[in-house]
C-alpha cells in the first residue's frame, strides 16, 4: 500500500473519473427527463380534470333531462288517473243517488200499499239494476290506472358504472421507452360505438332473419320434394 500511495495509477484515475462523469451525466439526464415528465403530468392533469368536469356537466344535463321527462310522464299518468277516478266516481255517485231515490219509492209503495205502482216498478227493476252494474264495470274496464314506481335496478347501475369506468384509460410508461404517460378521457371512436340497446335490437333482428331463412329453406325443400 505504501508503494501504491507513492505511485499514481493514472489508468485507474481516468477510469474512476470517467465513471463519476458518466454517473453525473446519467443522473442529470434522468433528472431533466423526470422534470419534463413532471411538467407534462402537471399539464395533463389540468387538461384531464377539465375534460372530467365537462363530462360531469354533460352527464348531469343528460340525467336532469331524463328525470325531467320521467317527471312529465308521471304527471301525465297522474292526470289520466284523476280523469279516470272522476269518471268512475261520477257514475258511482249517480248510481247511489238513483238507488236512494228508488229505495224511497219502494218504501213509500209498500207503506201505502200501492200495489199497482210496486208492480210497475218491479217490471223494469232488474233491467235498471243490471244497467247500473254494467255502467260501473265498463267504467272500470275502460279506465286503467298507471303508476310509475322507481325500482332498484342494480344491473343497470352496474352497467352505468362500468361504462363510466371505461371512459378513463390508464396508460403506463415503460422505463426507457419514448411513450408518454397519459390518462385519456373518452375515445375518438366512442360516438361510433353502438349502445347495448342497438346491439340487442340487432341481435333480435339477426335471430329473426335466421328463423325466416330457415323457414324459407324448409318450405322450398317440401315444395321440391
């Protein structure tokens, strides 16, 4: 060690110096790269939050519009119910009034022994009773009551949450890659994607077309044979 202490190994010095310089250069480069990514991330998070705010606003508008339409439907159904209630109530009140009058006449005829009048009254009595009952049944049959009730549809809620989850896509950057870490809101092709309802309707139509085609084939085979 004493000999080594009195002798400078320039090769080792140069190697150590080069290693230190390389470490400094790599550290500076990585720090600069991290600083750029930090700046990009800060810029992107502002953009992403704004897009999420816009999405929230659009969703609120859609929900408020849908709920408003539902409320209008509920009010329409309520007004229809009121009209039906009024119609049936009116007929029932008329029948009650008529029954009271007829009962009064019946008691009068019996108490005063008006046998002739009682006989005349009895001739059309069954027919008029039958007519009154028929009016009530027809009113009940023609006037249906509609009530809108909210139901806890967990399947629909789950689909909504899944759809909202799919709106955000996390992309992770691999070390050493030139790719940029982004959090994309939405997709350029979202507007072109079909809704579940459209896909379901297409599925039903496809099954119907298949059934019709199979029916035609069977009919042609039978005709040929």
